[in-house]
């Protein structure tokens, strides 16, 4: 399967526009990284509940998994934009490297 050229670039432009439109274009790299970690934590908490792990039953899980995945994607793009990366170029290059790897489960000790 081929990734259509420009697909990720369009998403990057969209996120950059929304960052500016929402007034977050003055955030520092450290602030964006902090927000990314926060969003990943919320995603983990959502996944923890739906995976059947022990949770505090008295506390309502306010996070929706789909929303948290979207939040993480937004913040990943926001960090890449802050760094001045061509996210699509980096994504494609990294996947070319990954495609050369051979994966398999390790043997249990």
C-alpha cells in the first residue's frame, strides 16, 4: 500500500492552522511536550479501563479513547510543527527504514 503524497502534509497544515486559530501559536516546545505527555496519559487511562485492568470504580472515566487518540495526534503534529519538521518526509523516511526490518516474537525465558 502506498501513502498518497501530500496526505500528511495537508493534515500538518490543518493542525498548524488550528493551533494558530485557537491562540496556541505562542507555546514553547516544552509546553507542547508537556501537553503531549498529558494527552498520552489520558489515552493510557482510557485504554486501561477498556482493557479490564483494575480501576477505581467510584471514579468515572471521563476520557473517550477515540478523542484521546485524536488529541495525541494533534499534539504530535504540534510538536513537529514547533520543531520545523516536514512531518510527512520524516514519516515516509522512517517507514522505509522500518520496512527493512524483520520482526518476530522473542522466546520467553
